[in-house]
C-alpha cells in the first residue's frame, strides 16, 4: 500500500536492509565532491596513493618534483580519493513496461527507488531519468537521505508512453564518472549498444537490469490467438502449441544471452529480474552480478 | 461389401472443407502483449497476413484428411455380408430340390449352399445348437438340435440334391416343430427359392432369413413329351423351352428303346419355345428325347415316355341303361367296357372293375367297384331326399382336380350320413355326403344319387371325374403317363396278382407290398427314367412301364429374390435379412488412432 511518505511502497524492512547494504558496497569511484567512502581511483585527498607518468594536460601542481630530480622524469603524485559517487538511474517508461502482473513499470520504479535510497544512504548522489522515445523526465543529481522521498515521488509520477529508444539516454548529461543503471525490458528491435558505449565513454560503470513479467518469462497463452504489440501495434497470429511456446522460450533465451553478451562487451553488469521477484532478494543479486557488492 | 448407411457419404464434404480451412486463415481473438518481438521470432514461419494463404501440404493436413476419410467410411457403415447369423438355436434348412443342381454358380447351387452352411457351422459357439433340415420333396430333419458339430457335419455331407421339388411348407412346419417354444430360435433357409407353392398365410413364430443361392435363370429344357402310339397316329411330340433371355441352340436327339433314331437342330429365342414331332416306329416301347449342349440344369435335358399300349382293363357296367357312364369310361383307351343288364349279372374274376348302377349285388365282388344310386338300405343308405348345392369335401382332393361343381345340381340323393360304406366323403352338400370313396376292404366308390337326377353328366368335369375315379380304382394302369420325381405312384395288384416288383432306372429292384389287393404307394421315384413294373399272378407275369421326368415346372430356375411369410416376425430379403459384419468399429478405431497421431504431431511441431 503506497503512502505519501513511501510512494513506491518499499516498506520499512526493505529500507533497513538497503541501509545495511549501503555500508557493504565496494568499488567506490572518483567524484567531484568528497563522498562517504574511498574511491577506487586516485583522487585529490591528502592520502598518497601512487605515481604515474605525466601526460600533457595534467595539473602541474601535482607533479612530484623530487621524483623528477631523482628520475629525470615528470611523475604525477596520486592520492586516495575520498569522494562521492553519482548513481544515474535510467528507467524505461515505454508502453511495453506498463504490462504484466505485477506491472513491469511499477517493479522497475520500485527497484530504482530502492537503489536510489541505498545510494543516498551511502552519502552518494542519485539522478533519475525516465525515457521512452525521448527523455520523459529527469531528476538532477540529489544527495542526502532526505532526497530519497523526492526521488521516489519523481519515479512514481513518471508516465508510461511511447516506444523505447535507447538513443534518448545518450542525450542525458551524466556526471562523470559514476554508475549508470538502465532498467528496461529491452524488448525492442533497437540495440542499446550505442547508448552503453556512450555511457562508458563518459566514465560510467554500466549496469543493465532487464525486467520481465512472469507472463513473459513463462507464457501461459493457449489456442489460436492474435497478439498485438503494445508499443508499435504489430500483430502476430499464432496457435499456442507446445512447439510454439518452446520456440518462444528459445527466442527469450537467445534474447537474454544477447543482452548478456552485450554487457560483457562493454564490461557492464547484467541481471534479469522478474517483476514478481521481491526486492529483498533482487537488489543484492543485482549488486553482486554488477560486482558492486562483495 | 455393402454400405448400410450410404446417405452418410454426404459427410464427405468435410474433406474439401478441411482443405478450404487450410486456405483460409483462422480468425483469432486479439490480445495485447508487451512486445511481440520474441513471438515474431518464435512463429516466424507460421504466420501470414493475407486472409488466404498458399496451401502447404503438411503432415497435419494429410492426417486430418485421412481422419475425415475414415470418419466418412465409418458413417456409411460398410459391412461384409456373412452367411447367416447364429442364435441360441439355429434351424438351417437346406434346399435339395432339383433346381439346386443348377450350375449357374460353380460347382452348383447345392454345393454353394452346403459351403455356406459349413461356414456357418464353423462359427457355432458353445451353448449354441443347430438343427439341420433337408428340404426336398419330403423334408426331413437331417440332424436334430445339437451343439455337437460332428453329427451336423456328417449329416450335411450326406445331403444330396434330388430331382424333386422343394416342399417349403412342410420344411417350415418341421422347422416350427424343431424350434419348439424356445425364444432364441432362428430359421435360416439356404435355397434358390424355387419351391412348391406356399399358402399365403404361412408363417413362422421365429425370425426367418432367406439366403438366396443362385444367379441366373438361363436354362433350356424339355418341358413336355407326349406320345400317341395308337395305330394311324404314331407320333411323339416334344416341347423345348428356352426359359432364359438369351437365344440358345440345341440338338434334340430321339431314342427309341435305347437306339438313336433321329436328331434335330433347334435355335430358340429367349423366353421362346419350339415343338418338335417325331414319327414313332411301329413297336416302339421306351422313347426318350435328349437335348445336347451344356446348360445350367442337366436333369431337364432329357424326357422319357412309354409308347407301349397299356394293358387293356376289363370293365363291366351293370345297368339298366346309363349312357353317361358308359361314354365316359369308353373315353379311356385302355378300358374295354361291357354293358350288362342287372338280370344278366354274374361275377367274373377276370373283370378289373365293376360299375353297378341302381343295384348292389347280394355278394359284393372283391374287385374294385363303382356303385351308383344304391337301393334303399344298401350300405345303410337312407331315403332319397332333396339336396342342396354339391361341393367337394376337400378342395385340394386330387380326385376333384379340374372338376368344377359350381354349376352342378342334384335333385335327390340317398341319405349317406349313416352309410356303412366306409371311407371318406368326396362330394357333399349341406344335407350330408353325396359321394363316398373307400380303399378297404375293396376299393370302391359310392354315388348316392342317380346320374339322371343330376346335370353332373352334362358338365365338362364329368369325364374328368370318371377318369380320376377309374384311375384311382385301377391304379396299376400306368400307361403312357409320366410322373414327376418323387411323385408317389399308386400300384395295385391286378386280379390274382401275388406280388409287384418295380425296377428303377438304375437297375435296383424294389418289392412293393400289395396286401389284400389294396393299392400301395411307390414313392422311390426320384431318378428320372423308365421304371419297370412286374406283377406275378396266377395268370402269369404282367409287365408295364412308367416314366419319371424331371422337366416341367422345375425347369424355371431363376432364383427368387425374396420369400414372403405373412406373419413371420421377420420378413426375409437377401439383403435386409442377411447378417453383416460391420466394419465401422474398426474404422472408428482408426479415426481415433489418426487423431491421436495428429494431436501428437500438432503439439510437437509439424
């Protein structure tokens, strides 16, 4: 049951679990502001981390002149980064998401809300973008646990319309570096390849979460039927024989495998989530698949 | 094979309908789905957008067409005819009449009937009984109700086709008695349906099935042979009939006393007949005509006749004057009639027949006698009185055959109701019997009225009646007459005879008992040919001959399509009455099997 303070109906037990998870998340990334955890890349704090060879464009103030004297080479001093991270949530708001029991859109938004809350509890920032055939809505990066409600309301108010266009993600400016999580059903002819590549080029660690309804994972249709695509209206006439259902299952497996391969190609994480799966299970699983949670 | 429900073949429209459905796309209910991306990939080869699609021969289509075909096959109820069904008690009647020897089906109708019965016996189950009845001129139970196949097969194997006719009515009576009160009795008749006439009211209390045996009615036969050996005439006539539809050619050969004396070639159109005459040589005795050429029935291809003048019989008419009787007796060429006045009557043992008109001698002769108008008190005769319209006591009495009494009037007759004459009434009126006939102690006929008080002598039936009566009183007179196979021949010893022997055509001699001069029936006349009768007596040996011919009504061999029994529980027809082994259960099972395979193919990919 939703309420004004919990528009995504996440519930107290889940929120407490998310708070605990926030402490266990590893692989911090460098950010612009000092965050609540170590970055896994050298930063500008006072704790020495390493040297590296100078390349044109580096800040001269970080050149270790003593090392230059000993080695006759320009070396840059690197420090451990105590900086914040921004989690960029891209939530598919196309019409195909507004389908299923439970509805995929609702599951995706609750999932996004849960990740946002966990991130905000870790003193990191969160941005949210709803997309379909364009950016439907964008919540600029927020931080602090108090911003969680804002993020939840934003997610809850996102409409469902249009077709999925992953290129619309590319149009969104994301704070770099950071974590970008695309939550979608990925059921479209268009590949997310270019969008992921662009995010990666902006220093984003990418996580793909495919949300499918139970009816999509294990269809139960029977007999002669014509299926109409919610997004593009295309019809498919079929007789739901076991052979056809088996064919669907094979197509689904191939589809999931192609997404997994895409994720591997971009060093991204991938997780297939059922819209009926409880978030208490789904969130840790997703984080582990992405290598964020030990 | 036959189809019990041929109109169900209309269901065959389902076959083109199935093909049509394969041309037409199914109109499917529409349902929204998040994305059809994966479904399109799953059914890539299974969809088309046009309402019509190219017919693709698939295993499913073939199986569905096969199922429809089998279903139609089951609906029309194909069945194989089987030779009669069996019930708890099956009475099997096998026709052994002459026409069953016809070879229009190989080897013969009789053998085909026997084969069918043999097949039927093979299907007798435990607890079932079979009675076997042979239907010849005198039907008999060949094997009484039994479930033991041994005696039944033996009895069946012992059956032989006869040259006589089939007495269906007697056979049905036997079947009725053999069936008793059992409710599970069934009567099967294996016959060509050519039988003696059956009264319209004939019925059976059991289901009756007629199994027609025989195919064709094509037959060429000698249906009549008439000899006129009298001096000055000496001619033989033969009638050859083509009882079929096809034109036939035949050669007629005449034989006299075993020697071939003439031959004629004949061409006879279908349903036509030819009469052929032949001049008899002097002294001819045994004459036969033979048709050469194969046809369906051989028995009627030969006819026999006796040309010898019969033994002359002496008849003494004792009367004051009765020209009617005298003339009627003199019509028979073998009778020599002597008229004697009552006062001149004196018994003569050489006389073969006495006719007493208006008197009864004090000592009645032990000779066949005919008494007319007996005096009051004789044979217990009462007073003369007026009588009503005369009629035959038994309409089917052979003595009254061709004698019409409807226009006959009798003014007065002695009251014979209390007569001591004995015997049975031949003609009667409402007032009692008018004519009595007896066999014991001496064959005799008693007319209670004076012929002059009646218009009977003026009717055409009178000489016929006199001929019948004289033949009955003098049955040994076989003369030129020919008999049908199995027709009983009455033999009586001539005056002073001590024994009668009949030698059949096959040479076998049979002694006939003629106790006390009473006539004896000789019924071993199944074989066509000449039968020699020999009587030994004090006066020596008297020989006579009679012939038996198979031709005649038995030559019409076209099998009957049905036999009607008026009140039988089940009418007989070769198709409706026959049992069938229906094939639809097998076809229905095949439909189920095909549908199962179709279901499996459908659900595991085509």
